[in-house]
């Protein structure tokens, strides 16, 4: 929060009151321009963004959604909010994101095509969506996943919560699937304190999301009419003003992140630990610099030593398949996710280090 950003936010309200729409609409326009999306809907957080994305794809209680076990719990919680069943498949070691190779094998073994729908054979559920994540800002093999899921008639929703500023070639993450979801939570590379955004190239679908996230209220000068179930997921206007300012500062944030990552890369070049790096043809935002060590014992020693002297390092999340509410969900073999869960340490990654 620089002084310039604070002044920017204050300048949004020169009349002494908070307007209903202007900052939100400005933020949506800025996100569309930055990501190249045709439509953006601002929402209250990334979790609600994933929930509404699945909702408009008609994901419901009798359905299933494929995702990865190496992710933040919000990814799976959003699936659970729809009543659908998460199906877990393995990740790639270099991206930490859903593996197209593992997914192809899983679909062949565990699923079948019924006309234009994909069905999970063991449960009989339709697989209504695939939800890969760009973990820690490193783009997954999203192009391969999209091509694979198109053959299996499964729309993709990208969990791009951590990947603002990350690209595959010249194309921004979040714009490859049917829908993409970003987070502006307090720990993200650009933050509004809280907030999220749902982007899409399908304008009509985006307009429906906008309608549903504002309680499905029909336009009228004074009447309150709601023709279907809606959600109060709209981003507050003060958060939107802060998000606008943060987006204007994003190029500098990204440069600072990259310079820090390069410093870490140089430091670990002569050591046995491996600093994960962006794949050729992709550009990561280095939201969290990610170190891979040799074992869980080394990981725990590093976490203990650094945190005891005030340097905040973190392990990766517990695998979703190990959590009580998801441990009985169907899953494919998970060798990479299991190994990474024992070896990852995230290093301090502030934009001002």
C-alpha cells in the first residue's frame, strides 16, 4: 500500500459518498483489458467466483468435477457448494498443476462418453467440469488440458486465483478455459483486501454471471424483481477502487517479483535444493517462490529453522485427499502430488523485498 495507492482510492470519492457502481465497472474494464478477456465480473472473493462459474455450467448434486489434490481448500469447497463430487487426479512435478498425461489415463480408465457427455463409470455421475489450478502462479499445461477435455466434452474452469500476471506465450492464464477465476485476497500479488474476478470470452455467459452475482435482480428504476435464484457475490465498491489502483501498480509488482526470483535462483544454483522455475514458453508471476527439498525431514528442519528466527516459510497445503471431508472421493494414482506435498517449501515472496 504505497501513498500513491491510498491517494488513488481517496480520489475515487470526491463527493464524500461511495457510489454504487463506478469503481466496480472500472475494475472490470481494467481486468478485461489486462487479461484479454471479453467479459469480467467482479466478485467478493475467488471462492465465490469458482462457485458461480460451476453454477452457470449447471454443475449440481448429481454431478462430478475433476480437479487436483494439490490445491488450496477453497477449490474443492466451491465444488462441494454445488453438491457435486470432486474427482482427484495427479499433477505434473514441474508445474504442480493438473497433469494432462495423468488425466488422459484416468479418463480412459474411469470414464466413458455418453453421446456428448462424460460419465464417471464407478459413480454414474456426469463430469460437468474440470478445474485445474495454476499453482503458486506457475502456468499448468492448460493448452493440453483444454484439448483433452474438449475431446471428452468437459468444460474447463481455470483456478487462476494465484496467477494474475502469468502467461502461456502471449496469452494470459484464465482465458483458455470456458471461465477463469482470479483472487484479490490480502495475500495475492495485487490485492483489494478481499475480492475476485470471473473472466470469460463468452460475453453472454459473462453477463449471466454478472446478473446472478447481483442477486438476479431485473433492471428497473425502482422495483425489486428477481426471476431466479441469485447470489450476493458482488465486490464491494471500496475494494474495487483499491483493486483498480493495484492493477495500475501490477507491472512494477511483477518486476519486483521476478527480480526476487532471480536472486533466489542464483542463490540455489550451487545448492542441492531445487527452486521451481517457469516452463519454456510460459511466464510465471512468481507469486510464491517454491523450493523443492529432498524429503519431508529436510522440509521440516528448514521450516523450523527459518520460522524460529522470524523468516516466514510455509509448507504446501495438505492434499485434499487427506482431509476428512474429501478423503473418500474417487481419485487416480497420485504419486507426484504425494511427493510434492512432502518436499515443497514456499519462501518469502513480497513485492518489496
